[in-house]
C-alpha cells in the first residue's frame, strides 16, 4: 500500500506542515518581530498608536450599542443600551482627542495589572512551595512586582515608554518564536512535493 508523504511532515503530533506553510510562518514571524523592534525603538509612537486604536475601538463599541438599542424590547433595555453607547462614545472621543492622556491612563492600568499578577503568582508559588517549578512561579511574580514598581515610580514620564516597550517586547518574542517554530517545520518538511518513488510506487 502506497503512502504519500509529499503533503508534509507530522512534527510533534501536530498536523502535517509543508515547506510553503513553514515559509509563511517564518515570514509572518519576521514581520511581527520587525514591528516589535520598531515599537521598542519608538515606544512613544507605538504607545500613542495603541491609544488611538483603543479610542477607535470604544467609538465602534458605542455604535454597536446604538445598534443594539434598536433590537431590544422595552424602554429600560433600550435606554441602558443608549447610555452605554454614550459612555463608549465619550471615552472613545476623548481618547482620540488626547491620546497622550489616554496613554497615561493605560500605563496606570498596566501598573495595576502587573501588581495583581505579581501578587497572585507569588501567592501561588508560596502555596505550592516544594512542588515542581514553584521557584519559577515566585520569580515570575517578583518580576511582575518589580515592573509595576519601576513603571509607577517613573510616572508620568514612564507613560511615554512603558506601553510601547512592553508591547514591542511581546511582539519581538512572539515573532522570534514563530520564526524558530517555522524553521523547525521547514527542516522537517520533505524537500520535494512531487510523487514519491521507491517502495511507495511498488508494493500493494
């Protein structure tokens, strides 16, 4: 019975991946890594861009609530949807009108996120003390608390770089990971896509 392996190679129990698919993954990873690197080099620009995206998303969300107001029944539900639409629209327009102020607000939220994450990770690590990887959990929690402290102590100037730097670092790591995975798939994929020869054309 013949078996065609030209469709790709199964790596690590995943679906078969061809070289073309691996090339797409590597290419996407390179693009994402470049965007992350640019965000690291120009953190203020990337941070303001994120603020504008948040503002636009709020405005779109407001329009969505307006649309929902015409689909619900009852004046209370309709009034609630319109009120939400007003809140979304107001904050969205403010974010678009003053993205730097929005960036400062996002930075404060980022501090709160890292603070809560650090506390939770530290608690989990200490509760599971003695189990596998508990030290890594504690170290990760301590690192999150350190980031929160550094960004908080640097406010308001840290607002100019914190969001952009962390966003860029995340994209850089994500893109680099995609490149490494894609290259692994590429090396494991068959070199030819034509019909198989040898035993594949012979036996029954």
